[in-house]
């Protein structure tokens, strides 16, 4: 099932034009729609996809902090030694 919607857009020449938007749910539908885009919009879409891929590859802030925190531990140092150090018992 394809959902259809439309939006009235007022153009610079004071005429109205109806733009239709179609919901796409498969890669085949998306590929077919891309084939009809003008080159500037294809370039814009490619840039958006690259930004989206980079964003998705970035770990969430908590994950980044955990990586940092794991690296902060010193090999061979026990929890008791750390606790003593923080209490000023050294």
C-alpha cells in the first residue's frame, strides 16, 4: 500500500502548484525516486547520507566516556590502593 499526500505551494509567480509526496518503504522505491532527482538534489542527498552514516558510527556519549574511563585505570593498581590514595593514606 502506498500512502499519498499533497501540499499546496505558492510559487514566486503567484501561482499555486500541488506537490505530491509518496511514502517509500523499500530500497527499490527509493532508488526509483532518486533516478528522477535533478543532479543538485542527488548531490545534496549524497552529502546528507554521508553525514548520517558518520553520525550513526559515532558512539553515544556514555560509550565514549566508558572508553575513556577504561583507559584511565592503571595496570597493576588494586582498588584498595586507589581508595588509600583518595583518602590521603599514602
